[in-house]
C-alpha cells in the first residue's frame, strides 16, 4: 500500500471526525484579476499568442531599458482573492462551518465577495486589496495594492464585531487560521494582542485547538521583522497546536533568517528544512510545499510525498492556499502527517486542474484515480 492508498483509507475511516469542528480564518481580502500577457496579437479578443514565461517577460522588460515598452494585459477573470478568502472557500467546500474576518469592503462588501460573505457570515474590517495576478507557465507574478490592509488591527476587529463575539467565535473554533502576514503591516501586533487579550480568556476545547499561519512571500519584509513575527507565532503553541505552512521560497527565506543551511527542493532536503525550522520555533508542525511535492516535520519525525503535478494547469493562483486547506483538513480529521500531506497535494492538484475547490468526495475520487 503506497501513500496514496493509505491516505484514501485514512480519509474514509476518519470522515466522521469532522462533526463539531468549526473554523475561523482571516485576515486579508483581495480582488484578484487573473491576467495573461500578449506577445503577438492576431485579432480581437483571445486571438493572440501569450508571453508564456517569466524569463521571456523579463527579457522584454530589460530590452526596454532606456526606451519604452507597451505590454498588453489580457484579463482572464476577476475573482475573490487573498490567502484568507481562498483558503476559507476551500475549507467551506470541504464541509467546515466557518467564520471569516477580513478586508472584504467597507462600508459595503465588494461585489466579488458577496456570495462568500454570506456563506461564511463574514465580518469585514476594511476595503480589500487589489491584485493583478500575471500567470506564466513557469510561475506567476502578483502585483498588489495593499494600502487598505493598513486598517486591519485588533481594535478594528473588536470595533467591527465586538469583543464578546470574537471571544465566542474563537472559543468554539477547533482551527484558527491567520494568513498573509507579509501584506498586513499590523499582523505581528495582532498576534500579540490575541496572545494577551483573547486566548488567555478562552475555555479549553474538547479535542484541542489548532492555529495555522501562512507568511505569504515575506521577501519584501526585513529579516528582523520576519524573525520577530516567527518568535511571536511560536507562542501560540502555549494555547494549542501551532502549524506554519511555507512554500519553497518562504522556507528558504525562513531558513536564511535563522542561519539554517538548507535550500534544496528534493525530498530529503525539504524534510531537513522543515525539521530544523520546527525545532528552531518549537512548533507542533512545519510544512514546506514546492509545487512538485510537500514535506512536514513534527517532533516524531519527517515525511514527504510527491504531488500530482500537471504541466498545463487551468489556474495556479490559489494553489498554495488550497494545499493549506487540504493539509489542515487532514489535521482536523486526525489523519497521519503523511496522509495530511497527501490530502493537501490533492486539494491543490484538483483545484489547478478545474479552478474549483473540491469537497471530500472529490478528493476521495481523485485519490482513487491518481496513477
């Protein structure tokens, strides 16, 4: 029995563990425009050849130095975005009752979030950010406007929903997911405020409480800011099980910040990276997920699984958020670390093929058909 069959068996045996689980997710929100760049146009609409690679785009930009360039962006779709809303949508599809807190529009919810806000009983704190997500065959470039995310603070959350309502929501939630540290300037202080003003007032929860964190590409933040945030994140372990999810670039940046000499993306290097970061921060679990595979480490060991890689995905923006949702779904169901990784890569694999967030039935079918 390989890891895919083991995950399918565990998922089938533990589906009932979802009963009674509740989730809170926050705190960002973006209106995403998914774009392709035009290389050569032969007619109106989609009659063009695409600028397919980041390196090709870079060459086009470099060639314009000292001159100018006019590069057309073709909109593929406008959709809700942000690490929080995308992860939340995936968790809702997986069957979890969920409350979203974030930047979805103020005073009115932005139209792109209307349906999402209704099904998650969202609390909106500020206007959303804006992202132009330029997709290439070898990656994507996210061009964001984050000004309104400066309005996200702990006090703004209290003002929007009331302290009693926040504490009640947190007290009933088995998973609290706080994502996009990089683009929310006050997020480290929000972590501190939760640790001092909220979490000490929560009663114990049957089955325990998990906290999930996603940094979201911290390259633009200083190393001192990154280290300070991670040390605050480590304090959440005193109130439950703290898990941090990192893509490869984030894992490398965190490793560099702590002087950890692991930068490879093969399975053994990823397992060592996850283990060393976990020991440094003393967390329940650290996950590192490049697009081809995913690894995690706990105090009991390290695991890595290969993912269902697809060469021509329908969409890539949000793939990491779906992995995070799948992995934490596995955690909420009580699956083994290896099975959590496998469910995570299946969530991501299903999403990039269909542009649809899967339910658990979809994941079981995906596992059966994955050769």
